[in-house]
C-alpha cells in the first residue's frame, strides 16, 4: 500500500536538521501556532500538495549517494510530521528497504504517542522541540499546553528512541534561566538524549506572516546573539550533569 502525504516543501541538501547532508521533507499541517514560526503557511491541514510515497522516493533517488557518503539521510519535518504518521512510516520503511537510509523525525511532540509507535519503530533519530517547560508560558507561545510534548518525550525515553532535544531561544520568551535549568533537569531524566541544540531565533519567516495577512507579535524582538546561545547552553548544563551540546548558528 502506498500512502499519500500533504507536502509543504522539499529541501534536497539540508545540513541543519540531523547529521550529515539530508533530504528534508516539510509536511503540511500543524496544531500549534508558535509565535516565532517561520513556516506559518504550513499550518493549514488542507493546504500543500498531495504526493505519494513513490513520488517522494523518486525525488530522493538522484541524491542518495550524497546522503549516505556524508553520514546523512532523510529528515521529515513540518508542520508537524506525526499528524501524517502512516505516510511517514511507510516512507521511512521504503527508504530503509531501498537504501538503508538514516531516518530522522523533526517533531514538536504534540501528538498521541500511541498513534506514532509504528513510525517510531522505523525512526533512527527524533529531533524533539521542547519549546518551553513552563506550562502557562507554553500556551502563550504556541496556543497549547506542553503536556503532550512532555508525555511524548517520556514515551521516547521508555522506548529507547535516540533523541536530539532542541530549544529555539527567543529573547524574553524562551530564555529565562529558570526554564533553561528546568529543561536541563528534565533532559537529564530521559534516556536516549544524545545532544541538546539551542537554536537562535531569527526573523527570516516574518515576510510569510505579512503575506498571509497575519499579525506578527514578535516585532521588536532582536535575533538571538551568540553570547545568549552560549549562556543558554551553560544554564541547561547546570541542570544536566553530562550535557553534550553543539551550537547551531
Ligand atoms: S510546531 Fe513548528 S510548524 Fe508548528 S507552529 Fe510551531 S514552529 Fe511552526
């Protein structure tokens, strides 16, 4: 059986969403509305373009050597890829069967874990966004509480899935010392976390909000300075004994 997915966009030479050079597939549809989102045009679950697994495999095929030789693979991002878990699971399985390709899932974790187990069984690495540990702040940032994401992280830990935990650092919103230390403590309790990545906030997607006629509420907030990223790593490490981190600028 070949599932169909709603596709937002494709990047054939991604270098920031997992190890090596990667085919990055951005899926359409997200239940969150993060104020810093640089792909607000990916939120609508009825938007995007319908593509089959075979069509996506044909897009990957010309570049497979680059992915395998660089220690890369395929990353499925969004939007929120777990909303289309059966499609992604079939795609990942096919990538493994054909090329033994490394598979990564870039997720907000805002999903019912029981709906994602088949997918997680063919996922080599989960890039998990822990946007904010403070529950009320998470609602203000994304419109939704973080209960599902926390539960998803624990589920991954229990399953033994490998994880890279990520935090977008937005000055004044997601960079408080208290929350970063809490993040470090939470990560310390999980198994399978190989890395924590602090991602600086940037404004490259602001034009999309303008094109969609949506108010961008972070006007006036500057892009994150390198020193702030380094400070965040230190604070996360204070709550975590063995933090392994790699700045991503
Ligand atoms: S989870 Fe990702 S795609 Fe969804 S609103 Fe947040 S940043 Fe945008």
